[in-house]
C-alpha cells in the first residue's frame, strides 16, 4: 500500500505539481480511511499535525486530486461532498439516516460494464453504483 501511495505522489510530481507537506498529508489521510470523509473531516484530522493548514487548502487539494484522477468526489444529495481515494470501479452503500458511506466490491463490475456497452454501443470506461439503506448502527437504534 505504501508503495502504491508513493507511486501516486511520484505521478503528481511528474505532472509538474508541487507536493507540499500539506498536500501529502491530505492525500495520505484520504488514502488511509474508508469512511469517505468530508473536507471538514479531513481538515480536522490533518490539522492536528499541520496547525497552519486552512480549510481552503484542503478544498484546493481535494479539487486537485479529483482533477488528477487520484480521488473521487461523492455527492449523494447531501449539502457537502465526500471524498474517496479508491478510484477503482466499485459501488457505494449510503445510510439513509446518518449518511455513512461504505464501499462494496462485487464480482460483477466487469459484467455490468460489458452489458451496458453491448446494449448502448458506448465504450464504458467507469461506473458508479449507489445503494441506499440503513447501516448497522441505525438499524440497532430502530429496535
């Protein structure tokens, strides 16, 4: 995992982008969590080690990572976006009550893309699937 992280950072350098300690910290944090954090969550976590960090820097860095294909911006009807450093094809499961987001890696992503391509004539390059329901914590609160 560390090797892959270093590879992504090297790719940013090859593209001529400055890698400040704040950018590296933001990307490292995003790669280390599976919670699909909001910019404010990333800011709170990274600011502990980088007290001079601004929320604007977090947003600018997230935009850079999204534009470079190293992160995805996830918008599920909330007022704020969430971010995911796992840019591979996979589905998300969103809790309708608390807004938690979980990854789902099924066996059929290739089959779905192939089926859509065959039916539409498109060259499908990526996909996003979203499932909605209640997370375990919210299910427990109902009982």
